[in-house]
């Protein structure tokens, strides 16, 4: 597939900022977020490619093409790929020239194939104005800094798995099972915090202050993302309990994922059921002839409603079972109730609301036009507002020659680097 030149200024608040991304998958989300804000992100990969390129699911299997990792695609939109052996002298010299041109050096320390130590030793020497952002599983000065890790163990240690899973209302084999979310949520959490720290240092640099290194441990990032589980213990020494399909809380909670007539589930959150909302709900149930005993005077007392919310939701379930999830959703919204159907991934891709908001970005790829999730904010340009620049996820090393020319290497010098295996 013919590619247009990819080194170009991109739209977004970080337009003009150059980021060199090196290391493992823990840095990919941070690099993606910076790229989506308009930074030029140059991803340095070993000759065998980033490990995330070998993570399924894959596209292109049926077409007889080289399998393409959709996991890699999801986290590397709008980046450039340079294939480089940083552990040999010629490759290290190319990396140095990259760092010298960088505003940000983003390093993921979870891939030993890339970590020769040169980044820690030399970033400040090579470019005193570059912000060196390091993301690692347990932090650089932690007693666990050399421990093995995985996404699942990170979510377990950070507490996310402890508050996500099945509760006492759905016990499997006598045990209330914890679960971890699918996907690389730990790296996403760490990436978001790394971007916040990096942007803060970029603002400091704009005030002519010396930028400081930014260091993020995924373990820390996950631990601060457990909502109220940690503060519940810190301030009240109370443990939250897992509840199937809803928030983990101290004590019990009523069901709120209700089966509808079309076989889909609706999240009918009963929280904040004040007098006005309950009156709306009761009128709705009455119009359907399924209010049961909820019209009794005692239910006008909010304390009674809170105590009997499980019964109230069971009554509501008799009504939702008569209608489609979409019909209940719109009827609830009209009555001021924040309920919504639970969408599957394929439904989310075709969701009319997200389409109308312009959330998805349609990019030209080797498989044709593909919709990628865009940015969740409005009011500012993002990289997806850039015209005439190829933003599709890069093939391995496809930008190596273009980047080397940008760094000032001649054609003969590039050929020499190829011959010695540096690129």
C-alpha cells in the first residue's frame, strides 16, 4: 500500500512536540494519548518488532496476508515506527540523534530486549531540555522493581480484581469469584497519569524552568483507581464486598442489571431515588399495571425505599421484561432516570450517539477504511483533524528511512546503517 509522507505537523494542542517512544507495551497508551493530542510520536522498535505486534486478535488471516495485531493497532494510531537495534553502537548513535531532537522521551520498562541502560544514563546528557518519562510496573526505586509482572497480576495487586467480580448473589462453586477486566487497563491508567505529568512538565518548560523526569509505576496508578475501596478502609476500616455486575460497596446492594424482553440487559441504577424520581417511577409502573405494592403509603418514606430497594427493583424487573432494552432506556430517560442498555462491543461500534458526536475516526489502512475510536473530548483539535497526513498504525520500521532523512542522514549513510543491521 502506498503511503503518503508521515513526518508532518499534526493538529492538536501538542502540535510541534516530538516524542520518542521506546520500550515495552506499558508506554504504548501514553504514546497514543500524546499522539492524539497532536505530538509527533516516533516509536523505536527492535528488529523483531514490539511485543504487542504478537498479541491477538489478528486481521488479515483469511486474506493470506501477514497477520496484523489489532491490539497493536488500537494503541499505535498516528505513530511512526523506526526499527532500530539500540544495543549496537551505530543504533545507539541513531537513538542519540533522535533524543537530541525530542521534547519528550517516553520509556516503558517492561521489555528487556530494549533496556540496555543507555536511556537512564544519557537522556539528560543528550538533551537537557527533554522530559524523560519512565513507566514501569513497580517503580524504579521500589523493592519490587526487578519483579516479574503481568497485566492480571498488576490488577490483582492494585486492588481492581478485588472489587470486580461476582458477589454473594451469584456464587460459583461456593466461592464469590474475583475477576479482572479484559484488556490492558493497567497500562491505560498508568499512561493517563504519565501524560498528565508530562504535560505539566512541558508547561513548566514553557516558563523557562528546567524540566524534571516523570516516573509512573503502574502499581501506584492502579491502586489509586479503586474508587472508594481504599478510602472505605482508610477512614472506616470497612471492607467493600464484590457485587455481581455493579459497584463493590460496604454491605449489600440491590440488583440493577435487569433482563429485558429482547434478551438484552439494562443497567437500571436505583441510586438517588428521591421522592420526585420515585413518583415518576411509580406512575410509570402503574401505567403498565405492574406496580405491585409500591403504591402503599410506607413507600413515600425514602428510608423505607432504601431498606426495600431490592424488592422495588424486582418489581421494576417485571416491567422491563415486557419491553426491549432500547424502549425502556428512552422511556426512563424521559422520566429523569439514568438507566441505559448494556451495549456489546459490536453495538458500541455502530452506536448512533457516538457516530453523531463524530467520535470515530475513519482511517485508510491496508484493509481499506477502518473506524478507530477517536478522542473523548471536544472543543480542541486532535490529531484526527489533521488533513493529508497518513495516521494509520505503522508497519514495522516503515518510517525508518523517512525519520533518518529527517535527522540529517544521507542516502549512503542510511544504506550503511541497513548493511550493519542497525536499522
